[in-house]
C-alpha cells in the first residue's frame, strides 16, 4: 500500500538513515518537497488537512458518564470519544467507582473560553512568511551542507569529516521538517479561529491526566501555540498587587526564574521601557527574541507595556505557576525526604532551589576529582564548561523511567547544542564524540542517583511490587485520592516478517500484534511514572475544583503548570498548596500497598522503604513550590 501511494501520488519518498554503527540503514517514509510546499501554502486545499477534532465555538457538553460529554455527536456527526482515552474497552466497562471529581474538573477546564492573541499571531505569521526562525518557529528553508572538499575523492580523512558534518545537518533538517509542519498547522488553525470565541473539549488518559482533545493549537502545546492563546474573558488590573504575578510571569518566560519572587517583580518593572519598545515595533526591536520562551514573552510584553505606560490594563493573558520538577517533588513527598523536598522547593526556602544546578555541581566535583588523578578527559570537560542545562533533561525524566541510555543521549544532545547554538570551542574530535560524552554521562547518572537517593528507593520499591504482580500475571490497579481508577496493563507484542517489494526490490516488512500476556518489562518501567502522574493529576483535579468554588473560572492547565488571570494567582497559589498538603498528609504508599493486598489476598509485597522526617505541612508556606 505504501509503495502504491508513492508511485501514484508522488507525495512521499523513502530516505535511509544510518542510526547505529555497523547496522544496515533504516528506511523511513517522508514527505516530498512538493508536498511540503503544498502544505505551507495557505489556500483552499488546506481545508482537507484539518485535524478531525477541532476546538468548538459552542460550549462543550458536560461529561456525565464515560460515554457522554465533550463533543456533542448529534451536532458534529463525529464518533464517540470516551471520557478516558484508552483502547481497553474492558477497563472502561468495568469501572465501578464514582468519577464525580475528575469529571467536574474536566468540565470546568473545557468551559474556559479562549481567543487568538491577534498581536502575537500577526508577528508570528510575518516571521513565518519571511523565513525568520525564532524559538520553536523554524526557518522554512533547510540548512545548507558544508562545501565539499576539492580532494574528497582522494583524501579519505577529508571525505569522512565532510560526511560527518553533512550527516549532522541532514538529521537537523529532518527534525526541522516536522517542526515546519507543526508550525504551519498551528498558524492555520489560529487563522481559522482568529475572530472566534472557542473552547477545548477535554478528556483524561488512563492515569487521570487531563488533556485537550484538539491538537496543534492548544494551551498544552509548545511555546508558539501557548503564546497564540489568551482568555476570552478579560479582567481589569487596578493595583500593583494585581499585576505582581503578571510581572513574575514575564521574568519566568524570559528565563530570569532562579531569583526570588520580589527580584523577578523588580526585573519586570526595570524592563518596562524595553517592553514598551517591543510592543511598539516587535519586528525591529528584537530583544524579546532572546527570551527562553520568546513567543510567550512577546505576548507578555504587549500587556506589560500597556500596564507600565498607562497604569491600567484589561488582561487576558494566562499567567502560569510552574513546579520545580513535579515528579521529584511528588517522590520526595511520598518518602518524606528532607533533601529532596528542599532541592525541589517543596520545603520552605529563602531563595528558590535548583535541583538541576545541584546535580551539575556534583558532576563538577567528580570531574575535579578525576582531574586531580590526572584524567585528561575531565580537564577538557571542565574547560568546555559544565552548566545546569547538562543535568536538566536527564534529571527531569528520571522519575518517569529515565535510564542511563537516555541520560547518555541527552548529554550528547546538550554537547551538540553547545557547539551549534553557543559556538563553544570543541576540544574533542567527532571520531571520539561517543567516547567522551559517554564518560561525562556516567558522572551525570551517578550524580543524579546520589542527589536523589530517597526518590530512587521509592522507584525501586514500586518496580519490585510490579515484578511480583507480573509473576502472578496480575495487572496493577489503584484508585487515586480524587477517585480516579487507574489500570496499568501493558501486554507483550508478537512480530511477523512479511516479504514484499519496495521500489522494485525484495524486502521484509515487520508488523506487530498485541497478545493477552503481560509484558513484565513494560509493567516494571511504567509503574513509577504512572503512579507519579496519577498523583499530579489528582492535585490538578482537586485544585481546579477548589479554586472554582472560590471564584476562579478560567484555567490554563498543563499537568505541572497551573495558569489563570494574574488577579487570581495568589488565590490559586494558596489553593494548590492547601490541596497538596491535604493529599500528601496521607501515607499514599501504604494506601497503594493496602489496595493491592485487598484485591489480591495471597500476595506478599516487600516492606516500604524507611521514610525521612520531612513535615508535609511546610508546603503550605513554600513560596517556590509552584512559582
């Protein structure tokens, strides 16, 4: 079928990528240049590429049962979308607990009316049309390959070096291609809804996490997508206290988020003149492009310029309060871990703590130890420069099943970014790249495990529990404090090779089929992230409901980033801290173990690791828990 599509349509082609040394190239299907150009052109044909599920201009239907809510099928002629997104129909049919709280939270979130931020849209469309790459909006054109050496046919070393450089640019262009499609789709939807008030029908995944059903343009998307959206309902900012969280939001999106809240607020007021210049002409005054999240920062500049120049503002901007690695926060609270709670800002601190910086500092210590023992690699890495960005992604994914191999990939990615984006001097040859990044990755991985000792113990215990249930051929199920029933049931897959022809050549295509047998490895790898995600979903659910009871009606929610109007941020901040204390003051690991034993009486489960002495009530007065 793929070969027939290629021959008859001309919209796809094959590429071959060498993913590992000494392996045959892997064949991928990709869009042809002609198709990409057609997609980028804004014309009537674009209607054919609309996603199936779009935002609605009418209020979504409240969820009342698993099969009734979100989209009104009678109005839109669409197939039913269940409240819980899953392929396991037996799981849906067997749910026998009340979903009142999860459904109420989803209903409140999907009742939030949105509109397109026209000022941001105009600048983003201008950049896109003029091939200006800013942040997550890529350039439309591929990067050019380096000039081919004149002696490439006779100079083997020059030939290899050129191929290495060309391969890097080729892979970069491949990754940029998907970002172009995402940008084109996002801008198209923004243009389609530019003059509308609209809503996002939403649903949960099997852990209870809440997602907008429409894709591309939504508040849970990337920086450009989030910047294009603003609340339809305005609020008037009248006092400096009303504007405090708006100021903090500006500092956060620029990247000045490692200082105190007062310092962030001061930074925003110090930036006022520049913000006014940006708002006046963002095409020529480009300081906003230096921000960590340039498009959200641009949206902030428009509002901040109005507030600081007139003393009045009608705000529609979603102001976000972000967690400090929410996964590690949750694991630290589960284990009552004093160090983990302090490093992730669950505990009361005078200044915001930086868990990624703590890991990076430990890496530097280990490198200095190696350097003192005469290790040349350690000296070169210290000169190259070790920063928090090295540790950020490996540490961030650690509670969600990160491995040494993913850590190594992230270290290599950081190294490549330092060379390409920061133009650092490269002390290593391309030939030694994997050797030197592998050495550094070992230190990063050891440092993560050292800093996160108690969270690691919790993850290891959850994995042991998973192994025991898998041996008994039992799924893992539990009910969260919000009443959401979670079922983890990963099955094994069989594969079969089928002989066929592609481009006239005989080849083998492998396809996979699911069995009824549990996959022990997937169950083991999934339990820790799924348990953590079910708890961050619980916090979001309970916080939305409580905030609404206190008068908050507009929500911009992304799992570990909670947003609303600046006027309501102080209230929302208090609510989520109170709800965190309410949820985690209970021994949740003991409750999890009790539920498993009640469902499976003959099981013998290991003892829960020893807890630390952290007092959960500290979170109530922690300024930087979500900030």
